[in-house]
């Protein structure tokens, strides 16, 4: 049985259509004091339940709604409950950078487990070790095949260089180079630990002059990192700059920054809803629904999720 929260019902509807199932009718509302109420309007006893929620802003509200849905399923005797979170909440808080900080990504895993989840499914976790935070199976899906197929069909990859916008994304960029058969470049940057969402780009390692540069990342939030990286590449003679990322968070000044930077194309997936006013010229949104539908089907039929990624996941 497939269940959808209210954050992004369009994605759930697309997944349901591809799977040939109906989304379970659900009554969900906010009380006057902002508390959330959820009730499923048909029996879920003995079901294999998949609860899909995209954690867009306001993140805390949609996390709470999903937790309440999981709790309702547990108390209604669902046999197995899988949390499907295409964009894992609080994923960037996966370790302590300084003293007296939380590890909120672990807290999210604990909350889902306590609510009654038996399994987690997510797309492109910010850090792969988050899989170890949850005490149970975690299906870590990759959007790389979806994004790379589009790029290889649209661009001449022989003149392309894959670029990591910082040291933390080198492994991801390396996977892209294997997929596309391109060269690799890396941008070295430093963040100010006392100022959020600020980046200082320092140096480009690799040959980018005269190349079509493909900047890859797991998400575009305020777009500070990727836009400064693009400017650094242009300053060093890149012919054109493309951006590819799984999660289009697009917070705050992201739209203005992306528009001003002049990317050839910005390619993302629809793990998060992108309202019309955040859709910039040159933005391409690829659907992640077929990947989610296939992964859910493999889990339900006790098949292999790894087989979706040529045995590499």
C-alpha cells in the first residue's frame, strides 16, 4: 500500500501511476494550534506500507506529518513500514564540526525507528554513512543514471570535463567521470565556520580551458557554492558551464544567483517540488518517480535494488 504526505502529492501520484496502484485515501489536517492529525480511511492491517514524503520547506512540519503517519500505521497493524524520503531531512547535519553541536541526521533516523519504521528509502544521501544511523535496512538510491543518461544524450561528452565544486564531492564527480568517460577537475574552497552559506573559492585543479564543464553536486540550496564554482571555471577559460544536481532545494537567493551566473543548463530531479516562481530559464527537471517506483517494486517482491544500478549501489 502506498501512502502520501501533503508536502508533494504530485510525485506520489506519479509513482502510484507507474506502479499501477492507488494512493490510500488519507484524512490529514492541521488543528488551530498547528498540531497535525492523520487518519487512513481504509484498513491497513497486514499491509506492506510505503510512506512517501518529500521534505521541502517547512521541513519540520513535513517530518512530523510523516512520523505521525508511520505511528498510525504501526498502531493499525501494518506488517512492514518503509519510509520513502527522496530528500532525507537534516542530512547535512551528519557529524559534529565543532563542540556542542547535534548530529541531527542520526536523530531523524532514531525518530523514524521509534515511530515504527522498519526500513528507509532515500535518494542521494548527503553522506553515505547516514545509512548506518538507521537500525534496519536502508535503500540508498542514486539519481546518477537518470541525470547522466540525459546529459550523454544531449551533449558531446568528448569535450566535457566533470567538475567537483568542493573536496567533499570528489567521489561523486569520480563516479560521473566513470559514467561519461570524461576528465575530472576539482575546485578547492574554504567555508567560514562562523557564517552560514558563505563560500570562498580558491583554486581549480585540472584542465578546464575550452571545455564544457559539468558541475555536479547532490543538492543546490542557496546556490552559493555552485555559482562561485561556475564563475571560477569561466575565469579560467571554460567554454560553457552546466550544473547537475539531484535535489533542487533552491532556498533564499538561489534563483537570482543561478540566473545571474548564466549556466548553459541546470539539470535537477523532482525529489522536491519546484514552484513556478522558482523555475529559472534553462532549468531542466527530470522525474525521479520511475526510479522510486522500480525500487519500491523490488523491495516489495524481495528482489534486488542493487540491480537497478548495475550492482554498484
